[in-house]
C-alpha cells in the first residue's frame, strides 16, 4: 500500500548549512510516527522541512502520491497538511474563539471543550493573555480540528500539565482512528510510547534508531536518549 507521506533522502537546514541528512520516512494513513531525540538533533528541522517552512537541499517529499518538495508551506496546507509549531503557536491579538475559527474546520469544538474546559471558559479572551501551557493547548486543538490528512506536531506537550497531556493522547488516537497520519516530534516518552505505531530516533541530524510499537519499549526509547 502506498504511504500517504513518503520522505526520501531529505537533507536540509538553515542559511545554507545542512543540519539534517538523508532522512527517509514513510507514514501510512491511520498511523502515527513518533520522532524522538535530544534538543538540537533536528526534530524541528524535520517538521519544518516536511511542512514547507524550510526548503530542502536534497531529497524528495511525496504526499498522497504527488511530489510536493517544491511547494511552499501554504500550498502544502491546501493539500491537507496541518502543522503545529513549537513556538509562535497562536495569534496573540486574536481571541481564543477567533484562533479556533482560522482555517477550514468541519469538526465540532464541543468535545475538545469537554477535555480542555479552560478554552471554553476563555473564548472571548485574547490568546496572548493565557499561560504558555494554555496557549499550547489552544494551538493543539486548532490543529486537531482542521480538515487535514497529515498532521505535523512539534513538541506539543511542552509546558502542558500531565492531565491535559492524557487528553492530548486521546485526541491523537481519535484522529488516527479517523484515518489521519501524524508525525509527532516530541520529548515526552510517556506520550510517544502511548500513541506511536512506529518510532524514529534522531541524533546528529541522522536517523539512528527505528522500531515498531510492538518491539520497542519505553525503556528502549529512554536508553536511546541517554546514549
């Protein structure tokens, strides 16, 4: 079966300096690939190269059977690729409700307000007045409700309370069960081991570990991070 997302030999970085080298990944619809690694190993670079915020030096990205390596980020978004960045997650001057209305959204927000009631309570509040963790949750929910086939998440749990991370895990499982593909770049090993179908470990800009959920334990992931 053809993968929804196929990354082949991807190399790229910033200002002419490559920091990610020869990355190849396949993600099927209805599956989640978890990417782990210490700070600075290339997780954010991988997310931005896939989303289109960075231009690759070499390699190809195919989405839904078509090469998109030359497409800008907005064109990839129109094709059905969603993205939650690690920083600059929401529009601070817009209210919570206005942030949630951005993009093409056919899903109801009611179920998300049940899991994250603070959002429902603060619909008229400017997003910039919320805490960092609350803004993370807002960005996460906004990404989840978009009509996308592929979701790229860069450190979504940073600064988020444990009980809300559990709700995030439930949301991820639901989107996967609905047929979405998810690329999750994350350092929270509990979340990664809980929701991933496949693991990819990055070190020094290269893939140094892979494994399925069936044969990779949390201890294996922890050992990789502390090599």
